[in-house]
């Protein structure tokens, strides 16, 4: 019994020693199940958010055309879309949200969860025993690159980062080559911060992005 108590104390203090083996499922209000991982005593989603309603049950508008996406952004209204407006991409990569949905007071993340600040992502850069740089260790072990340029990662962290691309102001870019995730952190007027993985980089990047762009979302348990 003393050994069990000691083990549980150390686990609470330091978190799981192997995040990739600590996955369990969480379910959102729409019935979607997500794998999770434990890292530095925090529970993260190991899949991209894929909801179409705010936390209070109200619908998040879908943009199914470029014109609709522009109108929602211009009016600073939260919305989401699939990459290339194609639901098949949503089944693989989840939805792309503009920052107005991320920041909506009705809540984009499930109850008991939040969208991480830019600094919360730093836990992925200082994992003991990690053999690869953060970007490589966070990328999924497949789906990155193409027949000529394979750039998948090791997924040592269990984050299973996917190259879902993004919706820029007037076009879609980067599916198979980049993954952008919103932070809850604003920067200058009209911009918010994102964390990024890229096919041509081994690092986890911090960038700023126009709020009307569309990016993936991960959540962290409160």
C-alpha cells in the first residue's frame, strides 16, 4: 500500500513519464470522442477539435463558400469551415475555426477545458528523454508530406499533430504540409497567436495570424 501511495504522489507531482502511453478518451457535448495525453501534469487533446456548437449549445455558423467566410470575418463573427469546404477533410483533420469563434464568450472548448495560451505550448519543448526536437516529436507518424517529400514525425509526445492546413483570407493553404493551432493569446490589433508545425521544420513555431483566418484548435483541461 505504501508503494502505491508513493507512486500516486510522484505521478501527481511530475505527471506521466510517457505521455504517448497515457491516452484516454474524452467526449464533448456533441458526442465526439477525443484521445488525450498527459504531459507535465496537464491533460491535452490528442486530436483536433471538431464541434459545431458553442459550449452553451448555440450553433457556430458554417462557412461553406469563400463569400460566406469573408462575410463572417468582416463582421467579426465566429465561424468554421472544412479545408476546401470539403467534409472529407473534416473527417481526417477536424474543423478550421476563425479566432472570433475561439474567443467567443459562449465558449468554443468543452466544459472543463480551455484553449491554451501561447506559453502553455512550451511544455512540448522540454520533455525529459525526448530524442527529437519538439516539432518532430509532436508530428504524427504519417500523413505529412507527399510521395517526393516525406516529413512525418515520431509522435513521441503523443500529440499526434496533423497537417490540416489553414484558411487564409482568400485561399486555403498547406494541407499535408503545415498544421496551425490557435492560441487564446491576442497580439496586435487584428491578430492573435498560433503555434505551428511544418513539413520543412523540426521546431514548434510561434507566429501571429489575422483573426479572420481559419486554423485548427486543441484544448487543455482546466
